[in-house]
C-alpha cells in the first residue's frame, strides 16, 4: 500500500495563481466543547503563510483522524498553538501594513472541539477514500461504498458512503459514469467504484471551497501593451480561513495542476516535465538498476517471503532497501490473514 506523505504536498500549488494568504496564531486561544462566540482582539503571537510553511497541513489534520476517538481539548490546543484556529466562514485575513491590528478584530480566537472533530473526520474520510483509489484497494471501497435499500421504501435504493446517504439524482449530477437509476440493487465493478470514490472526493473537496466563498480578489492591474485595453488584470487569491486554504492544497493534489506522478521505484510523487513519460523520479533514475529499487517489486517480494515464513532479519537481508517498519507491518498482516 502506498500512502500520501508530507513530501507529496510540496510543489502542488498552482503556480499560475497569485496567492497571498496570512493566518494568525494567537498567544491565547479559547478551546471549549461547544461552539460559542469567540473572544476577539487578543494579542497575536505570529502571522505566517500556511501554504508556504506547512503545505501538508491537510494531511496532518487527516492523520489525526486515525485516532478519532482520542481527540480531546488537549489535541485541539496543541494544534491551535502551532497552526492557529481552523476558522469560520466570516474570517477575513488582511494584507495591509497594519495587518496585526486589523486581523485581531476580524478573526476569532475560539476553536470549539465539536468543529475541530468535524473537520478532522471530513479530512480523514476523503483522504482514506483517495488513498484507496490510488492503491486500487477494491476490498476497502466495496466495504465502505454500498448500495442499500431504503427501510421505508421497498424497491428504492441509495448509496451509502461511509455512513453518508446519497440518492441517485445527486450522484447523477456530481459523479458521472456510475449507475444512478437505483430501482434495483446493482454491484459496482472495480472501475465504477473507483470512479465513484474519486468523484465523491472531488465533489466534497470543492464543496468545502464553495461553502466558504473561496474566490479571487485584490486584483493587480498592470500596464500591458499586448492588450487592446492597455492593461492586464491578475487576480490575487486568498482564503476566508485556514481550513479552506488547507482544502485548496488537497484540491491541487487531486487535479494534478503541476503534472505530478508517482515514482514506480520509491513510490513518492514527483513533478514530470511537460511531454515527459518518465516513470522514475530523478533520485531513482540515478540507480543503474532501477528495478531493484522498485517499491512495488520489493513489496510483492516482501509479502511472498513473509508467507514463506521468513523472519524479519532474513527479509531485511534479502531486501536491504526495505524499511524495518514496513517489513514488520507486512509480517503482521500476513499472520492476521489480511493479505
């Protein structure tokens, strides 16, 4: 299995977009169970550029969901003290010279636990589905995307996506290429269920951006002799809160604005030049025998050795480039009958 890493979020930003986005970390942030008006006007510890300094914030938040039941106020405080509140729809970062004073009056320094848990659940859900698609994990997708019959409407069916109900008309509008006339039970094949999952992830991600009104603003107007009107307009993008900025980085990863592909050797994403058909990243291409560095080849051989009863040390000797933690988890999965 190949899972997204923080490195995968580097250089995903659409370079054609002019982005100015600052976000505050307050000296003191209120963290309580339920949503209530935040205390405004508190002193700011720092203003920073989240998309530049921490491009993988979405991934960090989603990984917290792996221990969802353990999320508590301590978890929230650790987050906001380092990255700031996730923010609400009426927060507006400011970029004038007097940013500190202006932003204090507009951004609440309150982070309710309920809102934090909701965002973590959302991020973990769509990230998990996306990773299942890129790994072609049909078993996971079949177990988490099901077609069920309405209890009070015999003969009528709906999609159940990890507990969320979607009717056929909704699916037809947003996710093309899958059955929508659910007047009978149907079984999605692997291609259909992967299309469904990817369409769902895209729909939910763009939905979050639209919900909070992520649009270009603050245009930069420059003289341009090539234009009939004599000037050009370059929109400057910002985000109403930290959450939408994080969601945008995941959106860029989804749509692959910079032609990033997964290396056949190490499994990491790398930017492939236009018209290039390279299968290996620059680091792996330095290897004279890239097949020996092939991540998927090593993984397949590792599973076979584990099934044949080889110990961790024996597998490590045969596959010196493999990580010890990967070998341990593979042996454990084999012993538990999961692979």
